[in-house]
C-alpha cells in the first residue's frame, strides 16, 4: 500500500517501536496521531516528532490507555471529530509479564500477590481484546476513507513461544490467529490487514529479557514501511523470518532454539 498522504494512528507512540514508526511516517509527510498513558511523555514525543518533520506533517497526540474500554471509546470519538481521515491504524501498544509457569512465578515480574490468571488477563486484554475492539470500532472509519490498512504488532513468540514469557506468548498467538481471520474477513473491502512480527528489539519493554541485544526500533519501522509498500501480509522482521521458516520445517527444534539460552 501507499505510505504517503496518510493519516496514521499509532497506539503507544511515545516510545520504542511505536515512536520509531511514528518518526518514519512523519518524515514521509504523513499526518500522525500517537497515543499513550503518560501525558508528559506523549507531549514530549509529539514535540520531538514535529521537529523531525521535513514536509507538511502534522503530529497530534491523545492520552488513552488502550486496555480500558472507556479510553478506547474516547479515542474513537476523538478520531471521528479530529482525525476523520484515518487510513492506517497501527495497533502497537502492548503489555508483557515475565512469567515462567513452573516453579510457580519464580523469577517472574507479575506484581506481588498476582498469579497467572491476573497477569495473563492483563496481557490478553491489552494485546488481543483491546486490539480487536478498537479495530471493530474503527473499521467503518477506515472503510469510509477508501484504500486503508490495519497493522497489528505481534511478535516472534506468536508462533514459537518463549518459556519465560509463557502468557505473553499466548496473548500474541491469540493476536496472530485473530489477525489471520480478520484479513480473510476484510479481503473484499478496501482495508488491507498486516501483521508486524518483530524479534527481540532494544526498548524499555524488553529490558528484563536482554533487550540490549535486540535490534534497533528503527529497523522494525523501516521493515514495516517496506512491507506495506510490497503489500506483505506478514512482515517478519530480521530473525523472525529465520525462526518462522525453522518452525515450519521443525517445530520442536525451533522451540528448543528459541529457548536455548534461558
Ligand atoms: N521490544 C521487543 O523486544 C518486542 C518484540 C516483539 C514485539 N514487541 C511488541 O511491540 C510493541 C511495542 O513494544 P515496545 O518494545 O516498543 O514497548 P515500549 O518501548 O515499552 O513502548 C511502549 C509504548 O506503548 C505505550 N503503552 C504501553 N501500554 C499502553 C496502553 N495500555 N495504552 C496505550 N499506550 C500504552 C507506552 O507509553 P505509556 O507507558 O506512557 O502508556 C509507550 O509509548 C508491543 O506490542 C510489544 O509486544 C516488542
């Protein structure tokens, strides 16, 4: 799809991968709306994005926690009034807990007193249900605007799970399955559905799992732009492609390789 003259919403656009994606779109002269929970961080990110704009880009921000239906509804209402030309929705905001299944929560970062059900519910809610809900509410807006797209940001662990990120992997697997069926459901519409599948990326998000060894967020953003331009439904960034091919030829060996250094 075309990556210029767009109005792009990026959830979780104040840091990491979302910010890098926002920067790419701003540098191409697109109009960008970023969301996040922390207003000060969001405002700062929007200001620095405006400085990087070379063309006629416009950068808006809106405080919204994607995990609550109240905030999602407020975001949808804001878009209908202030950003009605939306034609690319990037579902990037995500939640993760380090939560090995046995010994129970050993070394995990699930908040004290919270077991798997609560930690997993937060991930499923943010990484899958919130995305599905926002998509459902914004599909009419996207459709009204003609050629448009939805990008769901999953992960390499959506198809080869990480044992320390068991519940997070399950939430991204749910997002992956949903994304495939959404693509099928929207096949006859003007909306293209993409899945962005990063490997380990060096962001705040991945600090606890050795994120400093990961690739730069900019590489993910560059691959997204290239993937959109080539209409690649699944954009498997860097090592994700190798792991994907490995998982097709030998699922068990791929699983062992994914978890070899844990
Ligand atoms: N980093 C990796 O290794 C990696 C690998 C594969 C996939 N991913 C996926 O990539 C996406 C982005 O991760 P990242 O590494 O860029 O994270 P990050 O650096 O921690 O940035 C997360 C961004 O999302 C916002 N955010 C977090 N929770 C939110 C919520 N409930 N509602 C709205 N905004 C929220 C944050 O701002 P506030 O905190 O102010 O809300 C921030 O702007 C996630 O879906 C993640 O699962 C990451």
